[in-house]
């Protein structure tokens, strides 16, 4: 494409971008302004490479539990997670003397207790045999601390020695329970939700050395002895149950996306001459803390990073793509011009193997300055389309397009100019000034007055993987820039 065609195309794009629903004065605006408007377009080569990621901020309402092997790269990924339980204001049980079940000493006991980990989606084989261990936390995760995906509660002393310790073997789909529930369920009831069920009916010894017939009995006796501990979530977490840590210990082939961890306690009550069964439940919700620990295969990750034939985006906390913009070249001779548009298209490379379990491509990508990645997530920022941008995967084009990142180029250039004015050696101390990171994220929106408003951006902790055109020594990416200025 020659320069004349590019310039004509740029002018047409600029006119279309400038149009809105108001047509009043359009003839005057075209006559008075376009004749004095100079438009130019240029293409610039952009370099990219893969960078390994050791960890990301783990701030999600979904827990990831399992161990899988990426069929395309051979990389192993393990997910362990910790959850606390929410105590609703006004939580209460029936009167103590109405509890039917008692031990030989006349003390109340729970009939049974269980944990159910409800999941709405998963990756892999739902019939793969997996094994985990449930650990009781010795103390709550520290309030106000930002936890990363490499944080290990066991290594950091958060797991109680001698506390609840239950091994459990499971498959994601429990066919016998599913069949039983489907037979019992009436047509107007909610459908059965898949879950991992862990029974806690073995004897349990608390921190004071008192032994109970099961974990549920510990909870309900503590309620009657110390009702103040059940006033809110903070009191409950500090005094009764700091949390549970679910750690994978065996198996391969599935990863569950846990949306609701639930602790159920069953007991019997005598009222009005009848004995009825009751259930009290505690759930993990977004109001309390949940973290996921992600373990990647470092040897495979390093092999992929050193593959210069492409770049990778592999989540969670695996590999991101780094892009270096030739900002000085883009701005050379254009200090007084406006960058109307700057478009970067990332072409996705199709998978090289066919498998039912190929990891999906990420749905949403974030572009953010390399040196700002940490602060972006720790401070809970959202994309502002100045120095951080979002884009979604286009399945029809097999691309991710950042359609207008002109503000990013201008921002980077302004930062460099200001930095050099303060310190002639600024570039030495800021080698990443013209680099951005492209990474998978989860963007949350709310709808107000028929408008979608971005409310949060967090690291995508689900399993994703894709290859992109680029990499050192390979086909370079191209940035299409359109400038304008009034003469």
C-alpha cells in the first residue's frame, strides 16, 4: 500500500470517526476545517516476546482445585485453594434444650457434618480420580494483606498441626449421588448442582484439647458456649474457624472452578411433640477471603518462553506477552501532531494438536505498562484507556485487536520527556518505559441506565492458553498509526 492510498484511507477514517448523530453544520465543518487538516498514516514494526510469570495477585471469588496436564505443551498445572466462611448477621440456632441428639454424658451432638464444594464449570475429565486433603487453618489470613498465587499457607505456618486433617478421593461427577438426587427432585425444584462432598464425621479435637464426635458438634457446642463468636464473620473467623485449605495430593485430569464452598451441619430438634431434622450451613462468599495457589511446571514454562517462533499467553500465572513500542520512531517529527488512532492486531496461531481437552484461548486481554502491572492489581484499578486497555477475543477473525491505543503512545512519550527533564539518566533507571504487558484478565461490569460500566479487573485464574504471531527473529507485529494536525 503506497503513501497516497494510506493518506486517503486515513482521511476517510478520520472523517468517519469524527461523525456523530448531529448533522447540523456539517457542510461548514467540512469546508472550514478539512481543507486545513493534514492527515498522515504510517506503519511501524513492533517487537514482542514471551515472559515467565512467577505469580499474580490472587483476588477471586472462584477457587480452583485440581491438577491437569496441558495436552499441547505438556505443562502440569495444580490448583489448591483456601476459603473462609461467612457468618450472617443475626445467625442463630434453636434453643439448646430442644436439640435431640446427645452423647453418653448428655451433651448435645450433631448428627453429621460435611463440606460441599459447589462448582459451575470445570476443565478436563469429570470422571478422573482425584485426591485432596482438607486442612484446618491455625489462624486467619492477615487482613489487608495482598496475597499472590504462589502463597502457600502450609509453608507460611497458617495450617494447624493436629487440627482437622481429612483426605478425600473424588471424581467431579458423583454418578450415584446425581442419580439419587434426580429421582428425589420434584419438577419445580432447582436442578442438582455438581459438587465435591467431603464428610467430616470422624472425632475432632479443638485447640483446647477437647474432643468431639465430629466437626459439626464442635461448631454447635461452641455456638451455645460462646454466642458472641457468631455475631459476625470477623468474630467467627478469629475464634471458631479461621478457614480451610484444600490441597491436591494425587490424581490428574480435572480442575474444578469452585464458586460456593459450603459447610453443612445436620442435627435433630424436638418441637411440638415431633422430632425434625435441621441443617445449618455456612458458605464462602465474596465478602470473605478466598485465595488460589497455582503451581506451574517451571521447566516447561522456560522452554515455552525460549521458543522464539511465537509468543505465549498462558494462564493462570504462567506466561504473558511483552510488547515494545518504537515510541521515539512513532513520534519523530510529530511533536505537534495528534495521534488519532493507533491499532495493534494480535493474530492468534491455531493449536497444533486436536484434543477434547485443549486449553481455551483467553476471552479478555489487558494491555498495561510493564512497570505498572503490580500497582494495577494491588490497588484494584480498572482500564482507563490511557495507559491500560482491554480487548476481547474475536473468534471470527481469530485475533485480539487493540483498536485505538494512541493515548498509550502519547502517554509513554510524555513520561519519557518529563523524566529526562528531571534526570538526564532517567532512561538508565527506567529501561521498561516503552514496554507493555498483555495478559488474561476477568472484567466485571454492571448495567446502569442501559450502559455497561466496568467495575473491576482481576487476574484470570482459570485455565487458558494461546500462541500469538510474534517472537524474536520472527514476523514482527505492526502498529498502524494515523496522525493529524491543522495547518
